[in-house]
C-alpha cells in the first residue's frame, strides 16, 4: 500500500498515472507555445518542461503541483534571447536556480504568508484571464501576407464546435463516472473524431515538430567572465522572482483546494535544482503552472507520482509519440484550458465585492488588471505595497488619546493603539501642551510603539514639554524603548512588573 505524503491516506495509483497522462497532453502545446514566446526552439521548451516537471515533482515541496515552462517566465526571456542569444538564456537559467536555492536555504519562502487575501484573489482572477486570452490565438490563422487574422465561416464553426464539444464532455463525464479523467477522455474523443472523419482543423503538428532525442549535457557557450555575469544577473533575478512568486502562490492555492499544506522553502530548493539542471541540458527553465496544476488536481492527482508520470509521459512523447501528439487538435486543448479558466477564476468575487471594503475590492481589481497587462511579479509587488499602505493608513487612524486629571492636578494621557509612522501625526495632535499643567503623565499600557517614527515622535513630545518648562512622565513603555528615549532616566517611570516586553523595528537592533 502506498500512502499519500501529505494526508497519510491510501494513494490511488491509477488516478495518479492517468492524471499525469492528461497533464502531459496539455503540457506539449503549452511548452511549444511558450518556446515561441521566448524566441527559442520548441525542443528547448519541451526539454525545460520535462526536466523542471520531473525534478520538482520528485524534490519540491508540494506533491500534486505541476511545474514546467511557463508563459510568465517566457515573456521576460524574450528580451535576453533577442539581444544576446539562447546560450545566455541557459546561463541565466542556471543562475536563476542558484538564486532560488539560496532563497530556500535562507527560509525566505515563508514570506508568502504575508500575501494579503485580496492579492491572492486578484492573482487567481488575473491569471485565469491571461490563460483565457492566450487561448484566443487558437482562433486565428495566417493570411496570405503572413499576418494573423480571425477565422471565418466554416473554419471558425468547426473550431468553436470542437472546443464546445470538449468542454461539454468535461462537464458531463464527472456526473456519470469519475473512473476516467474528464480532460483525458475529452482530448482523446475529439482527436479520434477529427482524425477518423478527416476534419480540417489545426493540430499540434501544424505548429511545430515535437520529436527529438534525449537532452544532452551542455555547458552554456558564453564567455565565463564578469561582463557575462553583468548581462545575465539582472535577468536571473527577474526569472527567479517571477518563478518563486508564481510557484509559491500556486502552492498556496493548491493547499487551499486540497486542505493540505505544502512546504514553501523546500519548493524553492527543488525548483532551483530543477532550473540548474535544465540550464545545463538545454532547457528554458520554468516554475509551477497553475493551469496544469488545476488539471492535475481536478483529475485526481494529489501526489508526486502524478507529476513524475506527467514528466515521463512528456519525455515519451518527445522520443516516441511525437507523431501521435501532432495529431491532437488544438481545439481539444483549447477546450480543456477554457475549463481550467472556469475552475480557476474566483467567481465568488462578484458576490463578495459588494460586501467587502472598497479598499480590498480595489486591490483585487488592480492586481487582476496588472497581471493581465503587465506580469505576475509586478502585479503581486504592487498589490502587496498597496495593501500595506492601506493597512498602515487604516491602522494609523486608530490611535486614541484619552485625557483625564488626577486628584493632585496632574494631567494623565492614556494612549490606546499602535504608534508608528502612519499614526505619529494623529498621536501628536492629541496633546494640549500649551494648556497642560506643570506635571503630565503619558501612559502607554494599552499602546505599542513599533518603529523609529514612534520613538522619534515621543522624543519630539518630550522636548516640547521641556521647552514649556513642564515635567513629563512616561509610563509602561517596553524595556527596548528605554534606550532610544532621550533623557530616559528623567522622564520614564520604570516598573519591571507592569512594563510590557516587545521589540521595535529599528536598524540599530538588526
């Protein structure tokens, strides 16, 4: 009996292998298409999909997640290939892998946890839209001048009909039986129909030949000097960042769907090793693929076996089955990807957007939009920054200064909330320095000072009271605050028992 690595339950080997076969069928045209996007030979994309898929399936941190050549990475590879050639791409992919391993070793993968939920929803929706828009190219053909134009007439009707047939099969089959992955059955059904009745429609073989031998070890043919490193290093960082962001966010999405937990840092290391090997064997590198991962999960793939099977089937297709793969209609693969779009998009967004805060809705929309018009890395970074600024603004408004007078005439200010850069102005406006009595107490029992701005504003306040000739007492600050308050021995009332203990975000303490 073989157990599921993440749940400990018995693994269905048949489902894993069939799911891997289904995914491999979808990997071929995607890898070919992405290689064209990157400006490299189709075999470079196929080798990358095979090696990245196999190694991450074996060593990565998320069983059931599929990795390979991806569009998110391909779109930023094209500039390097166009300006310096494919050999520099291989060098950049190797360096990309080293950076990813370093991220994993330093355990930086955990920072995916700071990803706000609106950013995650925007990422998923934007990626679904990108996948959908990418399929529209399948409805175009070259005219006599070589330009792409929309299909018309019978050609368009055939394409639409086959796409809809694929989608209907995938929708209805699970209602009848789950013994066969619906995507695999749909692809085979449409392929048989097209080839038996000789229906004139575009197939994988019409785009490029997919046959080839085993990948060969190959040291990138580029000068091993500082100038070459200067060329590939910026690209390697971009490749690594996009690859890790897409992989870790896909990992989180698969975690939510399967109610299990992957290991982000292990995935960083596994992906890094995969890209190093890929670079030395003539592949374009890659990362996790949300579309294929969703196909795998929806087809029953939950373990490493599905990913390993997918990669090995892909290699088999490259070596022995290229003629069969070339017979698969693009309409069938387009239908499968449209169903992936439907499954990936967070349809509840339309319902929740009426009930959530406008700021969260804004983040969802801006991340989705940037994912579509720019790329995933930029969208996520912008989303996190916007979410952080919104949080800081909202948190900064929630600081209260409650004033009262003691029996002896002393003015007591009780501070409630977080004191940091965003709340410092509201904090200082809560004091009436000119009209306060000679003795003033500021009590921080129900407040927390978080950063240098908080310390700085306290120091400014003490200076203002001092310039007015008034005595200020600060109570219930953390011990770490003491060393940064000017003349702390004169203004701070230390109470070891009651004073809170927390840390500050200060460079001096790093």
